């Protein structure tokens, strides 16, 4: 599907131009196709890391972690049940071989996924691939490997785990209840920081903060909104598990991941639309020198 709004864009100013540029950018940058490719890489990056974390927790003999609380509103019930079952199975069957497999491939696959994501976003910004791409990829991959466990820990750190910790460290019941309800706030902050880092490191040239943060906020907001709507649809109307059986859970997960990648790429498209609308022509950017 192609859409040509360039004639209308020339006639518009301000936010009308930003909106039209964002819509046109979706088609010009083939966001849908690139998101599908990124979903493929993300899938291979996610499961080794998932295996590594759960295997490590199993070897440390911590209680089985589960997805629960407010966070589960962003995923369909069938997907949550599938992930919890996988967590329980891997945790109970943890061994050094699984841990080693997860450790090795949780670095290799994210490196490839981040590299391809950065190339896609760099193309959206219309920049040439620079010699510092490998270094920037390594930095962003390291950030991803550090922040993802932190966000996963926030995701899984529910009442059951805090109750276990409370046996050794004094923790009030009010704190445990309050944390279980509000833990999505620090997770949202970590996600916003992660998205901002993606939009900062991906282009070959340094971008101003005002052309980084808006796209990160939009991307996170769209992702949360879509996740809530998609979760409700699958739980109440989609009936993926009934129509497709067990594979329906995987289909639902892939659809969610695909739309998550679209939200991330559209954040970059929105930043570029803002830049083209409000940036002064004489303002030059500084090429990254690392």
C-alpha cells in the first residue's frame, strides 16, 4: 500500500505538517515491513535471555517467579499463562548447560537485533552509516543487556517474591501491596530511558534532545495503549487459543511483538517529522566521534 501526501505537506505548517509527515513517513520508510523483520530478530534475542535469567534464578533456589499484578493487563491471559508456564519449567529444570546456552546467545542475538534496529532507525533519519556504527551498537547492546534484566525484575518482582525476601529482611505488608500496584511506574521510567537511548545512539549524527524525547514518549504511550487494547481484544473477542489451539498463544505473542516494533519505529518517524517541521535549516548537527 502506497500513500502520497507530499502535495498536502507543502501546504501545511506546525502540527498539521508534523502529523502528515508522520503518516507519510510510515509508508516512505516501510515501517510495517521493517517491524516484521525486527520481530524476527527480537524473537531470537528474547528467548535465550529468558532462559538465562530463569535458569540463574533456579540455580539460586529462589521461589518461582510469575507475571502478575497490573503488568499482566498489557498482555493477553493466554500469553501470560504461557510465559508463566515456561518460567516455571525452566526454573525447575535449571542446569549449567541451560545457563551457558542462555548466557552465550543472550549476548549474540541481542547484538544482531540491536544492530538491525539501529540501521532501520538510521535510515529513517536519512543518515549514512558511519564508521562508529559498531561501537554505538556495542554500547546500546550493553545498555539493553543491563536494562532488560532490570525491567524484567520489576516485572516479576511481585508479592510472592517480596514475601520470600521478607522472611530475611523486614518488609511491611503495606509496602509489598503498594509495590505490587505501583511497580509499573519505575518500569515505565526505565522503558522511556531505553527508548531515548535507542533514538540517541541509532542515528549516525547526534540529535537534539527535543528530537529524541518526544518520539520516546509517543512510542511508549502508543505501545501501552495498544497492549491494553490488544490484551482486552484477545481475552474477550479474539479467542486465539480456541481457533488456533496451542499455537494461538504464539500467534498472539508475535502480533504483540510486531506492533511493539511498529511503535518503536514510529517514534523515530515522529522525531524526524518534528525536526523537518521546526528545525532551522542553518542548524548543523555534530557527527558522533567515538
